[in-house]
C-alpha cells in the first residue's frame, strides 16, 4: 500500500509538469508581455516611465530571456518561494490575492461533492434495484434534465425564481449585514441560506452523471454469479445488495472524484461569476479580461493542481476499497 | 449388451415416453411474430431496427434534425433581420398569434394577426413599459415580403415564412430585447451559429482525436506514452478556466468569422481527449478479436485489416460518441459567449443572447430573454443526449 | 451383469427428501415466451446423487435454481410443486414461497447448498474468502464471530485447502480456479445442508482438477449423507458419480432412471444419440495410419517462447517459459493432437506455428513446397504464401467471424486478398466451399448471427479451406460445441481430410476428442512436450507419470467401470 501510494505520487509529477506548462502557455498567450501592459495602463493614466527604469524591470523579470528560462524562473519562484508573480491590476503580489479565493473555491467544491454523493448514492441504488419502476423513470428523467441544463443557466434561473417569487437576492455568500461581521450562529445560518443555491447549481450535473453511472454499474453487478451465491447463502435481499454488488459498484463512485472534481471546479468558476461569489471564478474572469496574466495563470495552475490532488485521493481511496488494486 | 429391465419405482408413475421435440418450445407474444426473421438482416439493419424501437431516441433525432433545418433556413424562417433595432419597442413582451378577428357585424372572419402594443411611461423613472393591446390588430401573413436578405450569402431574396403584412408594424412573437430587436429572429439566427459550432467543433476534435489516437496506436511505445500523458493532463484540467484562459487571448480586433473559428477550435481543443480515448480503447480491444486475427491470417494487409475489419466495427460506436460530444461543444460555446470571452456582439449565438440575461434586473423586466435562449440550449442538449444514448445502445445490436 | 450395477442404483427404501412434480418455467422475453422448463418431475434421496444431463438450452440449470427460487425476474414458474421433507417427514412447499421471503432464505444455505460453474465470478472479489464463508455460519448457525472464524478454518481444512488459517484472510484473485471451487464447496456445506445442488461444478476446470473436486464432493457427500443434484452436460462425469439420471432436452425430461439403465438400456432416441456421440468419442475413428517415412510436412525443432518483464533498470523481473524446447513432426495426411491443460502452452504453440506469436527460439521447417523453407525467418510475401497453406480454425465460433460481413464476404475474404477470383467464379467457389462443409448455398447472403455454434464453426472451416490448404491447425475447434454437434464437426473434418488430402494439428484439452480424431498425440505440460506417441498408446498405455494422471482423470462414460475416482495422482 505504501509502495502504491509512493508510485502514484511519483506518477503525478509529469502531469503536474504538464499542467504548469499549460498555465505558463496561457500566461504567455496574449500579445506583448506584462511590462507592455503595465506601460499601457500607466500611459492611460498619464504616467510615463523612463527607459532606464524599463530596462531595469525587464532585467528583473527576465523578459528578454528565452522562453524556457522564463518558465524556470516562474516555476521555481512558485515551488521554492511561493512567489506567483505580480498582479499589475491590483498592484500586489499574486500570492496575496489567491489563497483566500482558492480556499473558498475548495470549500464550495467539497460541499458540492458531498452533496453529489449524498444524493446520488441512494437514488442510484434505488434506480438499479427497481429498474423500470416509476421511481426509476422519474430519477432518469431528472437525471437527463440535470445533465442537460448548463450550470450558468440553472444559476440564472434559480436566481430569477428566488428574486421573483421570494423577493430574495441570492448573490454572494452573505447578506450585506454579515459580510464583514465576526462568525456567529446568525452568520452561519446566513451562509447556509446563501450556499444552497450554488451547491445545487454546481452539484446537479455531477449528481445526474453519478446516478447514471451507478445505475449502469450496479445493474451489471446485479446479474453477476456472486450475487446469486450470496442469495443462495440465505442472506436477506437488503444484505445481499449492500454487501455484494453495491460494495463493488462503489468503485466507480470513488474513482468518479477524478473527473467530477474538475467538473465541480469548472462549475464553481462559472457559477461564482453568475452568482457573484467570492471565489476564484470572478477574479479569474476579471484578470483574463484585463489580461492580468500572472494572476490568471496562477488560478489556472492551482485549479489543475487541486484536481490532481483530488484524483490522488480518489485513487488511494479506491485502493483501500478494492484489494485487487492494492495487491497488483 | 444385455438389456436390463428396470421398473423405476422411485420415479413418478410410469408415463408414456416424452415426444421427440424438434426445437425449444417458444410461443410468440403476439400471434404472427416470427422470431427467426432477423436471420438475414445485416448488422446495420439490426442497428437501425434496434434504434427505431427506441421511441425516445427517434423523437430526439427528429428534434435534432429540426434544429439543423432551422439553422439551414434561418433567413427564410426568421420574420425579420436579427440586427434590426427598433428603439421604440424596447423590452416589448411576446405577442401571441390569433386567427380570427371579430367583424363589425358581430361575426368572426379569418385573419391571422397579432395584437399591438400600448406604451406607458412611468412618470418617476421615465421608463417605458409595453402592454398588449387587445384592440389593436396587426394582420400578419405567411410567405410575405419582409426585410431583404441574402440566402446563404448567395441569393438575394425577401420572402419570409411569416411576418406582418405592413412591415412597419411590430411582430415579436417572443418579445424584444433592450434595443427592440425581435428575439425570435435572433434565436433562429443564433441556432445557426450555435448548432454549427457544435458540428464543426466535434468534427475538428474527431480529426484531432483520430489522428492522435492513430499515431498513438500505430507507433506505440514513446509516442503512445506521450500522447496518453497529454490526454491525462488535459482531462485533469477543469475545462471552464482553461477555456476562459484560451478564449480571453483571442484579440478583440479580429473579425467575427475568425473569432468564430477560433472559439470552435478552442472548444474542440479540450474535447478531443474523450473521443481519442474512446477510439483508442475500442481499437485496442478489437485488435485482439479472433476475426481480426483471422483477417491477418487470410493475408490482408495492415490497411485492409484496419479499414475493412476494424473501422466498420468502430463506426457505430464512434457515431454515438460523437453525437454525445456535440452538446458539450454547444454548452461550451454558450458559456464562453455568455461570459463575454467567446463570440461577440454583431454575431448572434445562443450564448450571446444569454448575455442579455446576465443582469437580474433585465431578466425580471423581460424574463423571455432568459427563458427562450436557455430553453433552446436545454432542448438541443437533451435531444443530442437522448439521440446519442439511443445510438450507443443500438451500436451493439446483439445485446438485449 | 446385474451384479456389476452399483449398489446405490438399487431400489431405495427411503422417502425422497425433495420431490419435484410437473415443474414448468416460462421466460417472458421481448419477442416471445420461451418455455424453458416443461412438466419436470424428479426425486432426491439422502446419500444419493441424481444427475440432470442435457446440452445447452435444455433448461437444466434453470430447473436447479428454481428449487431455491433463484430465477431471473423475467422467468416465471408456470406450474408444478417442489416439496422438501425433513427427518420427521414434515413437508415444506418451496414453490409457494415468495422469492427472498424469510422462509425460503432459511432453506437457502441452511438446508440446500449450491455450487456453481464459474469459480472465477461466483465469489465477491473484494471480500476475503473467510468472511464470505463465515457469513453463512453467522446467518444459519447462530455462532459468535470467533466461533464462526474457527469453523471457517475447519471447513477450509475439510475441503483440503492447505494453510486454512492463512487462506481464510485471502481474496479470491489469490486463489486458483480449483481452490476457489473448494472454497465454494466449503461455503455450500457450511451449514450442513441436507441437499447439495452442484451446477456444472467442474466445467471450467482442468480435467485433473475436475477429478480432485469430484473426489472431494463425493467424499463429503458420503460422510454427511447428503442428497446431491448434479447438473452437467458431460455423460462421462454422470457415469462416474450418478446413482440416477434424468436426461433433459428443450425443457423436458425425456428419460430418467438408474444410471445403469440409462447407459446400458436407454429407451429414448435422444438419450441413445447422446450416448452414441459420447461413446464414439471414447474410441478412435478407425482410420489407416498415414505413412511416416518420406519427409514430414512440418518439422518443429527446439521451439520456445518466453514471456517476461524488465523493470525500469532493465533487469529481468520475471520470466515464464510458455513454450519450452518443443520438437514435433507432422507427416502428410496425419492428424497430430496436442493435448494439455490450461497453461500448458498448447495455444501459444499453435499460434507460433503461424507466427501470430513470434517464437523466441527454435525453428519451424515448412517442407510442403518444392524447396524446404524456414518459417521463423520468412519475409512477408513468403509468410503470406505459407499462411495460405497452413490455416487456422478458431475455438470461439462467435468471435472468429466478423459480425458485419455476410457469410459470403467472410469466406471470400481470403480469396479476394489472394486475388484471381471475381464475380460468378467467386460465387461458384463459395457455393462449392459451403457445400463441402455441409451448408446450403443460401447461407451466402446471411450474417453470422443467423447461425448456430456448429454452423458457424462450419463457416470458419469453409474459410480455412478457401485457399486449398495443406495443413489445418484446429485450436480447440470443438470445445465450445455440444457433444452431439462436436461429433458431427469431427466427422466433417475427417471426411474433408479424405477428400482434400489434408493434415491436421489438433489442439485440445479434451482427451476423448483427440483420441477419436488423431493418429499421434503430443502431451504438453508446463510448456514442454512430455510424451509423444500413437493416440491409442497414449490413451491406454501412457508411460510418463503426468500422462498417466491425466488419462486416469478422464471420466469414463460407463457406470460399470468407474475410473476417475480411482486414479493415479501426479505431484510435480
């Protein structure tokens, strides 16, 4: 098991490297470098910089180095010094801006993941065991609908509905009076009141997908001979299903973290923009539109790393759950 | 060998010898069914038949076809031009079609029409609001002359499927937007852009996926390893942030057509991995099937094995996977345009239309701006999903 | 002759422990209703074995599972009664119990134990063997957990699993097929049932493992005085273990009686045909032995294949010699059998002869053309020519025909690739080939899915014959077929041999098939040929210990001469 964990972590390194390359690529994508953007924005406000100063800045940021050197400067800054570069729009180091936003992104993603699991597990099992029953058809229908409605449309719709019929504004995570307040029960309750919409919005498509996967897997497993063996032992139907096929159908459920998590983070990004939540999403969009590329690239890098860690966790959980993986 | 005469006393009382059956006992569910009839059907016939037996999938297929028909005939179907702004009718609500008008003599006569608007100005905010005026009748007709257009950029025409008889009168079946543009016309033109992005996007990702998948399968070894890594990296990335990052780099100054193709490319750049993985997996599985080994032993060249034996077995699966990938493309375009980094204003797509619904105040004034475009997106996605599911089930006609 | 009758086949004095009367089961399928079981009646007696024999689709498995009400949802019991009695004579009607009701669950595992065919998939892969066995104990025998654990170890010891304490904590994928089946038996016997239902318990196992498992089942049955219902398609096995036999076909029991009567005085024509097909395969096909002077068609010397893996430092981490130093000769007109159990390397050997798998060492000399040629170093065109002279018939008649091609396209494929024939000439050739394998020319336009297993195998043979081959390598070509079809296909191959001057390399695990079909036999064990000799010698006078154990493990289809259970064992 320890060997497996180690192997799995080592395997992550090339993927991590690939993700950093993509992020760096995106940083470099807009024409010009950030000094030109800086000069442009300074020119807008009527300021100028003398050429000596410009040359000094170019040297410190290594803007005239070959691409590969720039990449290494950038990545070693992140890995060894936690230096993600400088945000020109905010006039602060990127590392000061991202952590809080990434934290809330992670928190909402995990909350959504828990929601996805808690809802899809019972419904999936019910659907597979009672195939073609009314309940199954209802679940399937809502599953399809959940998959078909894009996150941001669902967010807009819920926003409209709650504004129109409940007269409640649902943007943000807190009502105005709690925004800067200290933690109290009232504040937690207020958070809950705001959190349910983003969690439903973000979790719906993942829930729908997982129900379908669980139903298909469980249906396969239900017809396996070992289920008949378990029945022939005289176990009650509930025990037969929970101890045998569900136990195995859980595997894709756990490994689903691997692809549900990127989806959730995607979902958080766009939903947060619509609902104006203080997560990475709105800041990322703003950074991209104003071409504040170090900030944007750092967000993209961290989101990729986050999903990688999620995948690692799901693989390790899977190994705990399934001895066949553990032993080979 | 001596015959033993045995009285089987442990058995139920002796019975006459069971008759010689000629086959398994089968009764048809409905009289007249012949279970043996499928024997001479080809695999494609079986796939088609199995697909047809899935009512939902067939219906979804018809919906998809209808969408593409609308996309193709957008100029003719739309009552007016999508960019025609009528500032005098901002946020005008949808009108409904009536067919009979009351005659002066108390009877009713045939006259397709919509109701006109009355405008009132809120004295405090000076905002104009429109309500339907049941007394104002705007006669409409089919195959009427409307604003001129160029069909597919080739033919000059001005025939519209329907429109007001008097072109200066308003006909907004789905309402108007902030500039008084007709939502129905915009939606129909948007269908063309959104549906074609789905199709072109899926084709380009299929090309990328098949080429890279084939390279990976053909060279194996390091090439395979590197390509598999790339696929892994890309599928590990959350798509929306990455899409945003790429799309935001598209220069604002580019022409709408270039932006359209760039957005399509960006959307398909991330979507090919699923296709490549699926194709590669099926390919590898088929490569070890006995009938492929048999073909190799028959002396078939590598190309013949691939094109005559492996690919035909793959096509139905690829078709299904491709169909299931189209909605992802459509949603991606919609999301990017909605966020303002995809297609931009003069171009009309579903995502561009939804941009107008970003503001909660606009939506509460004119909910139709949210309802219709998102309805179109959801319906298209649903239809593609059901269609693709039906195709996937039918791709293996022997499984029940 | 009566005194040879096994004593158990005499008149029983006990009342049956289980009686089935007029049981009928219907399957409601999408397009039709299949009457899978029709008016089936039989009795089970303590300490005795009833064998339910039939070919695929006869309804024997469904019948067995219906006793425990373990049938699929689309299957319905359409009529009949199932009565279970205990020692006091109290009766329990199983047919009236709801599926998964408390009453039937008490019977399942408690009074009736069940063993299945697939030892690979009958146990959950994610729970240890021990917990799966202990579950039954906890359920029916009200033990505490430590007691159940101890009893599990005890049971594993009874089914002859070495190191039972340790093995109880292992998972199924760490067990061999035979060991899994032993664990299944331990589980079925955990609660000391009155009746054991064994549904093809050894079909997936090698013949020597089969003998060991049947040995074990017989011993446990004797010790515990259980009644046994065994489901099988193998008449040889029936003759070895049965006291009474019921023959099923298409859902009906066509004949039942004591085992001796069924084997020595069958009434029903179907029983007779089945026996005939089985007995025929227990003798040789009485043909003249080919001449073995001259030059052999194919000479294999020192052929070997190793599979291995190297770690990232380039060091060999493991190596398996799948085939090791094999020498063979095939003479014109000869049928050479290659016999071995799973993992013996026989399939790898067959594939190497065609270079589907590249040999690691050794030589294959092809001497069918004017000049002898070395197959292992042939270039592509030469190899293609060689492969048109040496053809392969596959094991699986379903996987080996492209489902998207008509029979015509399938058979024409080698002809089209070779070039030459077109249009009407091609059609005529295909019709001729179809006729040759006993199919009607109307088969041409049909797709493979329209044919039964035996017919598909004929299509595969026609494809092999298309290029006028000299040698056909048949890789387990008949093992997927029912016994009566198997005999027909073998006779077809022999007939083709006479007409077309063919030689065969016949790879099989089934010794009786090889005995019927082959002139000489090479016995493979762990990659090596351990013994080569004439088919009769190998089957009646084997010299090597491994061959002896293999031959003695083969069931003998004569209840008066049971052989399998008094066999010689081989310990490597």
